[in-house]
């Protein structure tokens, strides 16, 4: 299922770094009640892809997607793994 949202980038991730993307809504299921969180990808309009490995709801109204840059370029133009 594809969904679109608008977000602003607060920091750029380097290759291999774990990042957290905080949103107010998501199509991912957050870990809850013994159920594990969804995994998948978030893709920017520029084509950079974040591999989401965990999703949490630490406080009402915020969803934290934890993962790493999979491919594409960060906002500083540096390539991620899988694309140069």
C-alpha cells in the first residue's frame, strides 16, 4: 500500500547509521500488545529509501520509524548503499 506525506528533514544520515523518522501518521503497524511492528521502506520524492526495521508509538500522536538508509542520496548528495 502506497501513501504520501509531507515531512521536513532535520538531519542527514550517513551510510550504515541508524535513524529515527518521527511522523504523526503512518501506514506501518507500530509494536503493541505483543504484536511485532511492520517492516518496509519509506521512499522520498528524490528516491532515497529508508529501510524501516521497527515502529514504536512512544507518546500519543507520534510514530517513530527506526531504520537505516537503504539507497539513494541524502540531503547532502552523498550516495547510500546500492546506488552511486
